[in-house]
C-alpha cells in the first residue's frame, strides 16, 4: 500500500529558494521523504542512481548522490543547490557518481556558500580529489566570462563516526555503522519535529538497523530477491548470489528486521535484481514475518 503525495514536475533548472509543496506547505516542520533515485549499478533508464531527499518544511537534506541527481531534483521541484546538508552512506561508485554534479551544477546555477557534507571515513579525501580534478573548470568559470563566485564550489566535508552527527533547529541526524562487505558504511536516522526516518544505505541484514528503526515512521531499506538472481561470467566473481547475500539484505531477512523494528511504513529502494516482480519482493518480506505496510519505491515518489 502506497502513501503518496502529489508529484510536482518542473521543466526549468535553477530553483534555489522556492518553497516545497508538501501535504502541509504552511507547516515549517512538515517532513516528506522524496525518492530521487531508486536504482542500482545497473544502468536502468527508469531509475536514477541511489539518492533520497528528506524535506523538512523548506529545508532540504540529501542522502547519497547517484547518477542523475541534479535532473531528479529538478523533476521533483526541489532546489538544485540550497541544500542544508548532504550525507553519504558509503563510497561505492553508484552512490557517489552524482557528487560532482551536486557540487558543480549547484555552483553553476547560483550556490555561493560552502556545501556541508558528512560521510564515513574517506569522504573528505574524495571531496579534495574531486575539487582538484575540476581545477580547469573552476579556473575558467571564476576568471573567464562567467565570473562565477569563488566560494560557491567550496565543500566542507567531514569524515564522521557513529553517533549524532547533525543537530540543528529540530532536526537531528544519527549515524550508525552497517555491514557492507569490507567498505565502511553507515545508515542514518533522521528525527524531525514531526517524523522519524531511517535510511539503511547498502547493508547486509543488521541488528543495527533493527535497533535504529524501532518504531519509526518510515524505514527506507534496500532488498534482494535471491531466488531471482542469475550468475553471469565475469560479474561479482562469477557468483552473484554469494556476493549479494554477503553485501545486501535478502527479502526474508528484511522481513525479520522489519518485524522486530515495526516501522509504520517499510519503503523499499535499490531493489535487486532490476525488474523483479513486486509480488515476489513482498512475498519474500512477508515470509520473514513483517505484517505492516510496505511500499516499493520508484523515482520521484513522495511519502
């Protein structure tokens, strides 16, 4: 069962300060989850790379920046640059390919203050390398005809540890470690004046997710339907099932986690394999014991 708010589409780029239309646009603390990208590394034209927006009144928070994020922000009628903070769950390529887009497109269309970024160890180094890689672009845009502001491409990136990493004006963000192979990875819990939301990021089944998500309004979680996986030579060491069950959460295991946490809504994203039938996803989760509401997310949906 889906709880969806109207999706407002937009044709122009460069929206920075416009108010967001939500269920209660006059409420400064209304909270909405917007799925900007629900895809996986598979280049599916129907799904942009992984990215989720948490909108609290007119305040915009971004979690992960997959490929196509700036275009998805425009399609969702959200700001292309007025982000209060950006959080990365981990540094796998599909979750960060849109990071330079986030930095430089927002600057190109008017951002004049540093971008505030939080993530696991490595995000600060990655940021420094991206700024260095775009040195020619920065030079020509600041000294050439464009005369762009010299502060708008700046980024204040922080490697953070688990715990409360952001707490301002009624929005608190808590990072918690999740198991995702050998990569350092976090999930995030957002507590706002009106809602509680947990975003799992990419993770194997985890007690940490169950604890962080206990009783939340929305649990945004990845999922794998193992029975539908097919090995391909040269991919994932030739054994995709072994890889996926080591790095990601099978549907029945997610059902067990959700049954323990009992969120008001389990919102699925990053569904593997691409194109698997919704009925198989839901049946797998139900087999793990979760009886609550489930929504299979798609790009630009709002919850």
